[in-house]
């Protein structure tokens, strides 16, 4: 990104307000949203991998948690964007931040592949043991989201 754009972004009124006053509140809210996102995703992933909730149909569990996950994800994107804006010129060079963004992209691609390919045959394994591809997607998702959390925590220490 152009340094001048990042400087402009960092000097916008919302970015200045967050940077000067609201950062602790925005960061705390971001952490809470991320806890809901990751907690709900790991619950679904545990079902996929076979570590729990086997008594529930996968579609039932996913249908109940997906709206919560997406709502919290939107809140997380908004608060994360505000935090980025408040310190854009530093975050753009922060290796854990960049790693977090790459891992988020990979998690999104994993989810997209799961929903477009693996989940098409959910009726075959909905109430039983998930197909190997579904188990792999759950394991990959778990690892990616743990990476997102680890990198997110690491951002402030670099």
C-alpha cells in the first residue's frame, strides 16, 4: 500500500478518535467478537473431526451457529478495521499482522471449498461420521483459526 494512503487513513477522524481515545474499547470488543467467531467455528469443527456433539446432525448444528458466527465476524471485521486505521503505517509492516491476514484468507478459502464442494454431499454423513474430506476441512479450519488467534495476540508484542 502507498504510504501516503496509509497516512491519510490514519489521520481520518474515526482513526484519530480510536487511536486517541477508543482503542482499548475497540480492542476489547474485537477480542470478544473473535472469541464468539472462533468458539462457534471450533464447535462445528469438533463435530466435523469427530471430537464431540456426535448426537447432533451436522446440518442442525451448523444452521444454529452460522448466524452467530457471521454476526460476530462482521463485528470483528469492523473493530479490526478501526484498529488498523488507528495505526495503519505501523500495522502494514507488522509481521504477525500480515501473517494473521494471510491465515484469515486461507481460513476463508478452506470454508469456501468446504461449502461449495465438501458440504454438497452432507446428506451422506450428516447424522453419522463425517466424510474424510469433511474431517480434513474441520482439522484444517481448527489449525488456521488457532493461527489467527496466535498471530492476533502476537501483533502487540512486535
